[in-house]
C-alpha cells in the first residue's frame, strides 16, 4: 500500500516500491468520487481493468480475474479491459501490474 494518508507519491515511486520489496503483483486501485448532485445524470457505472501486454511480465489473466471479481462484488457494468503500455505504473514494474477503474 503506497497511500495511508492524503499524500501522492509519484507514479515512478509507486512502481519502484513494488520493485524494491520484490512484490508478487502490483495493483493500482482507482475508485473515483462523484459529487452527489451529478449522480442522477450518470446512467451507467462501469468497471474496467488496465494492463500492459508488452510488460516484462504481462498481467492479462490477473486483469481478467480482477475485473470479474470487481464486477460481481460491486454490481457495476463490465467495461472493455484496456491494454495501456504507456502508463508508468504498468510499464515500470518488474512484476505483473494492473490498474483498476471502478
């Protein structure tokens, strides 16, 4: 876990933390907040997982399992998984890495 308070380590610092401790996987969890007054305007709530197919250790299978579990647990709409090789946290880790958007 890289954040226990409202501070923001750099993206590279987050990836480096996983590399330094020799983590088994890297999972970046994004759960975006929405002001209550905008909620009625939103018709669909989706969950997607991003991965990097060109990573040293690609994590497509981890992404698929994670998306299945999140959609089931949250009751959200399943969005298409995304291959995002340019994201720092997905291309700078030496372990399988994914980023969730819920």
